[in-house]
C-alpha cells in the first residue's frame, strides 16, 4: 500500500508528528510520500496513492491557509481515496477544549468542502522560547486558559503519542 502525507507545520510539532507517522507506516511495510503544502510551487500527484493522511496545526483558530487551499483544490482526488486528518491544537490537550478543537476542524471542512473518512484531534506543544510577548500572553491566557504548565527548556509537549500510533494503525488496517 502507498500512502501520501499532506502536511504543513508552523512551529515544528506537526512535522514531528508527521515524522512519527511516516516511521510507523514504513515499519508496517508500506510506502509513503510526503507533501509539504508550504512549498507553494511543488506539484502534487495522487497517482499510485491508496490512502492519504493530512496533518496541520491550528493557529488563531485556523489551519494554515496554504494547507486549506490545497485541500480545497484537491477535494475530488481526496474524496476518491481513504483519508484521515490530524488536526493539531493546544485545545485538544484538555477535555474542556475538545469541543473548540472540533470547531476548528469543522470550520476548515466547511471552508474546503472536504470531509475526511477519519478525524483525529491531537494536542500539540508549547514552545515558549519562540514566542514574543503578545504570543506568549495568548498562549498562557487563551489557549492554556491560565493553566500553569511545566516547561523543559522552554518546551512542553502535550501530544499523546500512544493515541496517535493507535489511530494510525486503525487507519492502515481499515
């Protein structure tokens, strides 16, 4: 089986997730190709692809514009295949944020008019050392809702790696 992973990353956590998914797919004996939507001039091909995994982070309530544009433009090709989307956001790290994390994904699906076969809301990470004052205030007071989090070298991962592996395995087996 040949899989295509379409992704975009902003701070690097989604790329880390994509790397883990790629390794899992290869370990299962399947082929995988990566396509980064931030490369606006690269052509995309679905030839020979059996399944597609889409992965993107949420920032300011939206997935990256280039990611959404590609999904919308590739809607017919995507609908012809089995698809799974991994929506990465801090809101998904907390039970009381899951509804809002789902809203981000639902809004993207409405804008792109594309609904994947499977959805995974996955928590991202905080990379405080890369934030300016304004960004750090938004992360602390809006996304984390005032929760105190321990940072190790300015980073705190919330990604549930076991859940990611299980969901990807279920998608591969489907």
